C-alpha cells in the first residue's frame, strides 16, 4: 500500500482550518460537545452554538445541574434535538461515574449516552492524544477513493476502522494528525460533489484518480427531503416550546395553522415518545 500518512500530515500542517476544538487547551469536554454538535451539521453552524454552550456550561457538572429543557432550548436550531438530551444525560453520567471528568478509555466513553464508535475515538484521540483510528463521513470518502478506487464509500461498517488503522503511523501524535488530516481532506478537497484533485496531496497515489475517476454507484441510503417532512413538523413544534414562556404552550396553540394537522399531531406524539416534550392537562412543554 502506498504511504498516505506522510503527505497527509504535511498537507494538514499547512492547510488545516483554525477551528476551536483544534486549539491548544480546548479540553476533553469541549471536544465531546463539539462532536455531538457536528453530527450531520455543518461546521459554520456549529461554532457559534458551541461557544455559547461552553460559556454557559463549561463543565459536565454544570450541564448536569441544568434541566433537560434548558439543554433542548439552547440547542436552538442545530437539528436532531435528541442529541441535546443525550448530551445532558452523558454529562450527568460523567458527573456521577467519573467525578466530572470526561473519561479517556474507549469502553468508558462508549458506555455514555449518545456516544458511538466515532465519538468515543474522536475524544480519545483529539482530546487525549491516544492512538486509535477515527472515521467520519469525510474520512470514509477519502478511503474509498484513495485506497479502493471508488467514487463513493459503502455503508458504514467496522471495516472502516480497520482500513484507517492500516494507514496510521506508530507515533501517537503523528497518528492523531493523520486522523484529523483525512477528515479535513474530505471536508475541503476530496468533497462529495466537486473534488479538487489538483489540490490533493494524495493525487499521485490515489487509486480512483489512477483509474480515471470511474463513476462507481452510490449505494448509500438517501435522507428524505426536509421540506414538508415530519422532521420539519417536529422542528416547528419544538421552536414554539423553546420560545414560549416557561417552555410550555397549550396544545391547541402549538402551530395551529400547520397545513397538515395529522402530521403536526404525529410530530407531537413522536416528540413525547422521544422524551423531548411532555403533555399533561392540555399543555405541552419541554422535558423537566
């Protein structure tokens, strides 16, 4: 296999974006919060919310002392608001199980609410400097193209970690740089729709480029449109609750003009089922 680590590391040191979670001293809690927020959310939307969140809740214990309603309200328009509940629960678990310190051990991280393979390894690597493969959507695209010669990655699997592990240098610090570099390359150069192969540090050893950029099929499941979806209806209901006094509103005043009343009611039911809302005596509110 060609050496990918050296050119990736050199490129990253010259071209990495200045992002808050990459700065010296950002801390494991900040890294953990950023990883929750970055799931399926663009960087430019995350940064202002992240900074405001950490100013309000600079430690896991500070967030754990807040109510779930506060967490959901301050999640604002980031989307996928269950992440706010999961982060609140994880903060409580960190306070109660780990004396308020974000754990370093992968298994301990995986035992926290809302944390999967990617987030656990990202915290261990980027906050603590340990040597593990870290694979996100951008990394998977770089691996598919540079290593396997395909335009699109397969569905996520454990094999992704194995592929990335094979590229990592033995040195822990260098391995962390390569993990970050693969993500950065996929986010800024090896993009899904308009890859800039002329600016890629792996151009001379990329299997996809060498093969003539074959248009291999994209077999990943597509996300449903947001406009007119149940997700949009859920967001509209949550927005009313976030903005209402005491985060509560009479049920018959929650987006009463929604074009599909059945969809609105379905959205309310799903929010209650997910623990994002509570209903009693004709009043809907954020969780207490």
